[in-house]
């Protein structure tokens, strides 16, 4: 095969009133993207030369549309667990910016304008949109643009995207009387699995998907642990069973093969139980918060909780730290003033004066 000669030539196109960078990709296809000014054209050309030298050459059309970019994004993220949710966000972005919009036309200004428009919009319930509802599509768009720049060689630079500050996630747990009322309501439910599911959820902190996808092969009654192979963080973990969890699982009728729970649709039964128990503002995911909150309030360690919940980052677990009875109290005790110590003015230190030996005092000159 005849070798392809690759040259990177920036030039000004008087007929189009813009700067052009002329080059060929790996297959020999010619590309001539346009730039508004010389500085951007030279920056792109410089980066392109660096990519040529490292063996990474853009081989995609610089006129790639947003729709084409998302199709490639789906291929790149084919193994992502939440890809279906990404597709929903992508559909909204495509409707807002246009499927045929060139990726290069998505400037920071246009993206910021979309964000500000969403801030002014109303939700289906009539209130303002949550920061998370605006940030999720923006995060996906930022990821796509980063791929287009770093891996696909389509964009010379990634537009800056500023995400909104999100409030700290709420933490809701049940008081002992609420817990008793909930279990009593589950006991009278038509769904025979509801009470057992609630008990295991509130005593292990398992995510909904981990609980409903649990199979008997992962329930080790001999060791008293639940082994999770497919988790949100992508890492295996073991969750020790409390006695009530062991008793609940051991009491389930056989055969102990396949899925532990035959029923997976419990929404109606759950909502009715919550209503019958007279509990307000409590979701199924709050059972996980319930476990974590009481774990810390009863003296559990933060590191152990991180491992049990399967958090990839301890920052996620820190939201429960303030519930620990020893939180900050032990640190305050470490810095307690000794008995009989005196209070000092702010910004001062109690420094012991320097002691001189008699010879130094004798040799010290006497000023008139």
C-alpha cells in the first residue's frame, strides 16, 4: 500500500473568511476544519502534530453532529450499567440543541444558556427543577465532549461546563415506634414477601437492585454472610448477617436455588404499608439510610460502614458521620485544657521565658 503523506497546513481562506487546517487522517481521508481566528487554528494544528508524533491521529469527521457523537458514545459506554438512563438524558439534549448541530458549534456560551433556561423552567409538579436534574445531562454532555477531544480527535478543545452546586442528600431513618408500625403493616400485606424484604433491607443496607437480584448461591448461611458479585461500584463485597437477617433467610421455604425472592414488583404493597403505618416522607431507598444511620448511632465505625454499604469513596459515607455519638466529642476531649489551666487571649501563646546561665548574665554589657 502506498504510504499516505500527512501534512498539517494551517492557512487563511479568503473565500470563506476563516482559518483552515488541512490534514489527512489514518485512512488518508482529507479534512479541512475551519476556525474563527488564527490562534484557534494554530492551537488545533499544534495539538494535531503532537498526536501525529504519538501515533494517535484523528480519523473522524470534524463536522460530526451531536446525533452522530451520541451514537459513538453509546458504543463506547456499551457496558455502562446506567446506559439506559444516559439515553434518556441524551434524547433531551438532542431535542434542545438539535440532532444535526455540529459538535464544534456547542460552545460554552450555548451550553450555559441551556443550563440557565433549565434553571428558570418548572418541574411537572410546578416547582423549580432540582440541581441534580440539570447536572445529570450536563455531566453526560461533558463526558461526550471530553471523549470527542481526547480519544476521537474531533474537538480541538473541550468547552468549559459549570455544574450547579447540589444540596447534600437527605438522610431519613425510622424511630423505633415507626419501625414497629411498618413491620406490623407489612405483616398484614397481601404480598407474602414484603415483610421479609423490608427486614433484610433495613438490617443490611443493601441497595434495591442488590436485594431483589440476590440468588441463593450468594447466601452463605454457614458463614453468615451475603456475597455480592454485581454491585454499583463494580467491586465484590460481603455483608455480614445480623441474627434477624439469618433467621429470616433461613426460614424461607426451599428449594434454595435461583432467586431468593420470587416477587420483584412490590411498589403497590410497599406504598400501602407505608400509608397504613402512618409514616410520612419515607421511600424504599430510605431503608438503606435507616440501616446506616442506626449503625452509626449505635457506635459503628465509619470505615466499617463504608465497606458494608459498598461506597467507592468515603465521602459518601461521611454524610452519616455526624450521627455517631462519639463524632467530634473524642476530638474535643483530646484538645481539652489540663485541669487548672488558665484561659488565654485569642491569638496569644503561653511561652516560657528563656533562661540564661549566670556566666551569660555576667558577660552581658551594661547600658548607660
